[in-house]
């Protein structure tokens, strides 16, 4: 699997012309294939096998990433119920407003009947009627996609108190958390694209540039490499870098500031997510020491990620490095206030999570962020975030970690 990064011409932090750097970027999507219909069918078959194993008669897939994962149908959740019922014996039925049936059909990769409800009818009763018509007993266990809004769950429970509704993650997460070769290939390219954007934005920094201007540049850079723009973007300078998800007001860059940029894009529905931290100017001894400690914690987490190891042990490994250096302990500040990593795929945060106490064993195909951020309130923060995926032999990086605080992208090594 390729881990190449799109080359760009100017290789230094700061001082480059934005137009020149943007012009050096080009579309990186060539050769990446979307998920095939045969893979969607295989996913449905796996879900059905799991339902039979766990004695779940059917599962409801609400509009959103799980509906997309199993059927290839892109539809965003709203107050109008749109979804699909899948039974343990493999029967699939969509449910949607009557006036959306024509449009929904255009998005389906897995074709099946769409059962429609009019605006003055109850979609919840229709869903229950559909289960009944498919032979699902009134007291059988039915999984509900865990992203299903509470108002839907509440209506179903009130209409069918005898039905045993359970968390559908028993099925959905068990399928989605281990990625196929096709999924990994898409995610690899998406990560390559975002790393190219990181390299580009590092070049255009200058004293006085605002975080808002940098965010706009990142969005355009993502478009240049083939995305529809940034899926998300966090840009922080100076003391604001101590806040993992940012602050209310924009900042302007000053010499000596820590820079934290966390961004990603979507490619064929899958998400990238990379963070880089470095100093604009000459790092202080304090900045250099904390940055290096962050790199050590990230490396310790990666080294701990062995097949069969509990997810929580990866978090423990990163946190032990920081505790030994006098940070924390636990989730206290200064130190690491959040989990070491999250799963990623169609959703930017999905199962499993690299957090203390998570006994889920690491298995081939699982994908994770590795980002044991160090937050020092009143000073700065450092987050180095790269993702890895599990192979039978151990973890493999999607993107290689930053090299050093002076040379985060390895430009001086070229």
C-alpha cells in the first residue's frame, strides 16, 4: 500500500507565497477505487451471520454512516425517518417518505424495495409493521443503529413495549471496526492528501497571519489535491494550542509561537485526520523538550499496539511515558487530558477507542489515531497525530510521524 506524499516545491516553514504553493498541488485521486457492490453484499452477509449468532431477529439502519456502510446509500439523518430494515435471514427493505422514494433510489448501491410513508402517517408504526410483515416476532430482539436519534427510539418503544430493542452496535461496530483492503486503500490516499496539505500550509506562515486565513488556505489546498474542501480544520497559535479543540477567538501568529494544525478531508466517504505541531521560529528549550516527550509517548503507544493486546493498554503505554516525566498523573493537567486515540473510517471518531480500561483486543484491520496530546495551560500544547492500522504482524502507519520540532516534515533530510 502506497505511503507516498505528493511533492511540493518550496521546503521550509514560513515565508512562501500562497499562490505559488497552491499551484504546486494537484489532484491525487488517480487510481483509487470506490467500494464495490460485491463488498456491500459481503458486509450484509456478515451482519446477518452476527445477528444469527447473537439471536437478533433484525436490525434497523438509520440514515447516516451505518446505512452507507451496509448499503452504499448516502443519506443524511433528519427529523424525517429514512433508513433500512435488515433481517437475520438477509431480507432488506428501505423506509422513506413517499416523496423521497425516487431520489433515494438513485443513491442505492444495494437495490431493494422502498416502503413509503406519507407526511400525515407515522413512520415508526410503518417500521414496526415492516418488521411484522417480515416475520419478526413482536417480542424478538431488534437492533437499532446506535446513531438512531432518541425521538425515533422513544416512539418505537412506546408503540411496541414488548419488542426487545437493543443497541445495534453489537452488529454494526463488529462489522465496521475491521477495515477491508479496499477501505484501507481509500483511507491511505485520503491521509496522503491531508499530509500534502500540512506540508503546504507550513510554508505559507508569516508573522501576523490569522488562524482564519490559514483555515481558508487549508480548505483550498484540500480542493487542489482532490477533496471537496476540508472536512474539518483546527488552527491554533501560541497559548491557544493548549486547548485540544480550540478557543473561541482567532489568533494572529507571532514569532516563537507553537503552531497546532489538525485537519482532514473526505475521499469516497472515508475520512483523514492528521495533526502537526511545530514552532514558528526558533524553539525554546521548553518547547523542544515537551515536543520530544510527545513524540516519545506517540512512539510508545505504537509499540504497544500488538494483535490481541487490549485497546486500553495502548493508552496506558503513552500515559506511562508522560507520568514518568512528571506530567499528570492520569488525566490531570499539565498532561494528557483525553484518550490516546480513536477509531476512524466513515466517521472521524468510531470504535474502538484507545482509552484506559477498554478490553477490546486489537485485531487486523482496525484503524486508530495515535495522539497522546500534552496540554500545558498558560503556555502551549503539543499534539502529534498520525493514524495506524493493524496487520497480522502488528501496527503500520498510514503516515510517518513528524521527524523533529525543527524539521517536522523531514525536509532537511532530503
